[in-house]
């Protein structure tokens, strides 16, 4: 699993053979500003972005926040790094986990669960995709991710400036991760780079909690993390130059993709690239929601919705369907202007999209960054069933009245199937108000209701095994829906 030590290297084969490849420090924006290998440093336990890393006596910025580095007196060489644009959802194994900082969404085991599918979002989140506080632990052995290459800047080969950053966030030993460039036929161009990432010197510790990625819905893991080493893992980063993968000016033109093959113990927060060194084809992705409250798209996943990608001339470039998690993606799209259109199923309508309109088409522009979160919310018109007819099972026998007198004869015994009946013409019912933190301190029982002052909604506690809609566990805001679903 991922450890929390971060290392940066230019070559490991499997022994470090370049003094410059051994990192001595990283800088992030945890709690405003954090640097590794300092006295009395705090252990990061939440989201934070990689700002810079030090190799030898030189600091390279990632471009995330150069002004912050300057304000802290850090002298650096300005860089421009971003996470490789993975949008294909890796298939998790039995021991694959989503790892997030222990305080992510709230400390420890909280409800509702703060993580979700697709897994790929945790490899590209944060500023420029460089969030070190989220990761996927234990990619299955032999699993691979491919990134499509448009061209490599040959002047960047062997120039001493890192071109690729590989993260390893957990416990690992005696296994090989493999990296290579390949041509259109799948043949390796240059040489395959193999490394046991446990040989990379740790830069420090991060504190994690883990969620089972292979369950539906995703569940909190109560054994991995809470009971070992206070949830901490070593963090490592491997920095490579194109020359470490055998790339030369003569063979660079043959390259069509970069391939990463995992050892089974690989724990990745992101794989980042130097945007000055390479041009990539970019993915387009989003989620289709069955959205019963409109506005910003959210809710339950909506599978099997047809999505089309069209170029500026209106020609269809590709089509796909949303998966079981509502997720869709188009891979390896050339730069330019496009539209993404969701085909609305019969009986449904668009109730919101990523641009805040009610259109089933979104305009997108592809340049040097992935296009993500192009989401749509679809739903049917609100519906209710007619009330039951016939003789009720019983009538209310107790009521609380704030009026001077009853307005319905024999109230409350005229109210069918009730227990306690409230009636007033000048008073309102106010339920318990509390914050999310106060709510999480409760010993909740199923059916408990509160008003959440943070989320500004009435919430009901549905427990861990609700009889209806088993994906909505724990505390949930009460929202409009069809009572036939």
C-alpha cells in the first residue's frame, strides 16, 4: 500500500546511479505551507498540492503556486508540471483501496462516505492534478495505464530537468514497476525502465484512511490504516528524464504512447509530466446523474446514457455510453473546439449541466489540459402516487394545539393513521439544528432527523443497510423524489 514518503530520482536501475537524482525535500501547501525533512514538522493528513521538489542543490517548482514559494524565500527554477490525464477507470482488485488523508471530509470514519467512483479522479485531482493527499493503493499486478503522445520536445532529452514524476505513497518491497514508451504497434521505443520503488529514499510520512475500492457502494476499511502505525505511510517520488527510458532525437518521432505497468503493490497519487517536454492528446470526461433536485448536477449515477463528441464542423468524432457509475470519457482527443451532447432518454429531461444551463450540449476546448467534470443532470418530472382509499387502520388520539380552538370537529381523532398531530396558525415546528461536526458526534439511530446548518438541509439517518436505495447510507439530505422508485 502507499506509504507517505516522497522521492524524486532521475535514474534507479535498481540502484541510484546519479547523485542529482536523489531528492532531499519537497514543498506543498498543506496548512498553508509545508516542507519535508524539517524539525518538528506536522504530518499531512488532508489534501495538499505539490509546489516544488529539490534534487541536489536545485529546487524545481511545479508551477502550482510560485508566488507562495517566493514569499517563503525559496529560490527555484520555474517549472510547469501536471498530472498525466488518466480518465479510464482502473479495475480494482480485492486489496485495492482509495486512500485519502485521515481528515479528508472529516476525521476518520465519517458518514456520508466522502469518496466515490470513478477511481481515476484521485489520480488527477488538485491543482494541475498534483494533490498528494489522495491516492489509489495496490493497483492489481500487471494492470497498466497508457497515455497517448502527440510529440516529444527533443531538446528536453538529457537536459537535466526532470520530465516525469512517479509517486509511490505506501508500503512496497521486492517488486518492479515498469515504464516505457511505445510505438503505434505496441513495440517498446528506447528501453523499458524497471524499478523497485522501495529502494527510493523516503521523504517523510503522510497520515491516511482507506476505503475499499472493489465494493459497491464503496466502504470504509476498518483494519487497514486504523490499526497500523497510526495510519502513516512513507512517501516517495521518482523523477525521470526521457533519456532514462532510452529516448533519443532519432527515435522520439516513433513514440505514440507512454505505458505504466503496475507491480501489484503500486500506490499512486499521480504520475506527472513536464508540460514543456511533451505534448499529449487529452481526454474528455464527465458524469451523468439521475438528479432529482436540479441545479448543479449531482445525485445517483445514470448508466447507459449515450454521449457524442462532435468537432467544430459538427461531425461526430466518437460516441460512448455512461458506465454503471454514470461516468463517460473520450480518450486521446486532439486539440480544438468540440461539443459534448447527452442523448436524453425518453421520459427524462435535463435539469442541470456543468455550465448551469438546461442544455444537453456543452461546448469544450481542448488544449494542454484534460477536460473533466462535463456533467449532466437528468430526471423525470416530479411525481406522486394518489393516496390510498378505504378505511384507515386507525385515527390519532393525541394532538398539540396552539390555536384558541380546534378548526376541525373532533380534532385530532379525525386524522387517520396518526400518532401525534400538531396544529397551529401562528407557530412553526423547529427541529434540532446542528453542524456536521456536532451531528457526527451523535449516537445516531435509523430515522433520526436534524437540520444541518452547514449543508442547510434537513437530514435523516438511514443507517448502514437501508431497505430502499442501498447506495444512500448514513446521513442524507431529504430531497424531492418519486415515491415509486
